[in-house]
C-alpha cells in the first residue's frame, strides 16, 4: 500500500474514503450537468474548494452558519453578474467593487467564508453575464450544506458549531482596506502585463486566507504554493490531453484530476481547499491561453503568498531557523527524517 510522507497508509481511513467519494460525485455532477446543458457558467470552481472544506476536512474551516453560507455565496454571485452587465467602468474598477462588496458582506455577517470573494469576482474577471451562474451557485450551495448536514447525521464527520466572528470592526476595516489596496496593486500589474491569471479568484482567496486565518497552512507557504501549482498543472494537462485532443467529455477528465489531487492531499496529510478550485479553472477559461495558466498561477500565488507573509506574518523579522523551517515543505522534512 502507498504511504504518505509521514509514513501512514494513504486512504486507510474508511470514513475519509467515503467523504472523498461524495466530494468527487458532487464535482462530477456539476461538470456533467454543465456539459449536458452546454452551459459553461454552471462550472463554478470554488464549489470544489467548498466541497473539500465542508465535506472532506473533518473540522470547521470557515466560521459561517449553513444558511449564511448559502446567502453569502448567492448574493456574491448575483452581484458579480450585475457588475458585469451594468457597470460602465473598466475591469480594474469592477474587480475592486466586487472585492469590496464581498469584504463588506463578510464583515456584516461576521463570517470567514472567504470563497464568497471568488463567487463575486469570478464573473467579473471572466465577463460572465448569464443568470445561469448565480442560479447554479445557489443550487450547489444548497447541495453542499445539505450534504454536510447529512454526513453529520450519518456520523461521517464531526458536527460543526457556528460561532460568529468577534473582533474590533475598526481593525477589521483597516485590514480589509489594506487587502483591497494590495490586491488592486497586483491586479494592476496583471492587467497591464496582460497576465490576467495572476489574479484568479482562488489565488485572491489564498491571499485573504493567509492574511486572516490562523490555520496551520500559514506555516507551510512553499508547500501551499507547490500544491496550487500542481493543481493547475493537473487541470491543464487533463483538459488539453483529454478534452482538446482526445475529445473526452469534461466530466470524464474530472475523475483523474481529482483522484490525483486527493492522492496529493493524502500523501501530504494536509488539505488546502483553494487547490480544488484551481484544478477546475482550465475548464472555464479560453483555450488559447490555457497552456500558460500553470505558470501564471505560480507567479500570482507567489506574489500573494509573499505579500501575506511579509505584511501580516512579519516573516522578515523571524529568526533564521524559523524561516528555514517555514520555507522547507514539511513532506521534505518528514522524508529526510525517515531516511535518517
């Protein structure tokens, strides 16, 4: 049997295997329905991230109630489409409005559902005008929360208790303001250099997660960067080979993409939900630019993660030993210890 980096058996947990299967079925359903109806807008990559965070990870990833999760995702998707349809402003201004709207919603609802940023910004970035997109988001959000409730009832995961986010609203305002300004700086670079995939919404979600979350992934920036890059490579490889050249339906190529991605999660023993969204991005972007997507994901993720590490974690003031531990991925350290 295959072993993870820390020596445990991969996919050895029966309950975890069931959660993986349900998550894979959810993603297959989304992509399959999109292919059947010929509506690309039904494919919302962040749903893969939500499936990972709310079905596979057996702990609370985001502070949000189920009802608020559906509301936030739906409102974010609806406002994103409205910005595309009715705003006369250029892309940079529209992206700034989408980000600001999501930040206000998360503050008012006292939630940490950062994927709402993606729900609002993705249609703006891709120019999505169809109302199919917000309808698909609300349906899939209901399935996600219903699935999580069902898993808790069946004992497939621990029950999640919602606790409203506490904190000083003034401090939260200044934090969001800094995130907004720095996001716009990188967005300006992306638009000016015509490397628009620097600012894919899952990468912006990663930036905000690194800035706001206290989760352990903040101590694994290089590993997170490699996981995002690998997810992009997997998505592009199977999309190009499977869909463009072999003409397989996209619901078929989703299988190897997420089997590989879930195997990576098992090997590392850690999850990072935005990687699921990155893996689906190649299915919704224009074909002519898809081959450059992994490189742009690597550059964009590097910019955002470095910015978060410097500005929010103050890593430049860390002692050298802490920096080394932070920069060497844990799976490399674990493999070295096993060999010794």
